[in-house]
C-alpha cells in the first residue's frame, strides 16, 4: 500500500498538481489504516482539474474516499 501511495504522489507531482500542497502525513495515515477517510485535497487537489487528486483518494484504499463539497451560489 505504501508503494502505491508513493507512486501516486510522484505521478501527481509530474502531472502538475504539486502547486497544490500534498499532505504526506495524512496520506501516510490513510496508507497505514489509521484513517478511514481520504480527502482528495491531501493529494494536491486542484479545483481546475481535480481528476488526479480524486483518483488518488479513490485508489488510496480508504473505505471512504472524500470528494469536495460543491459551492452553490447564493442568489
């Protein structure tokens, strides 16, 4: 599992998501089974193209990969 997480983080960096901060501590806690929820933001979530971060959270093996909450405009 740790190897998968390390590869995912490396791929995200190459994909240009390194601009958004990667939270290694939380990724490691998910990989170690300490947490049951994986937030896409921990993998460098980019709201312009969230595909890579969302897929990394899904691939983390956490029982509950968390996505973002959509922002509804208040009219």
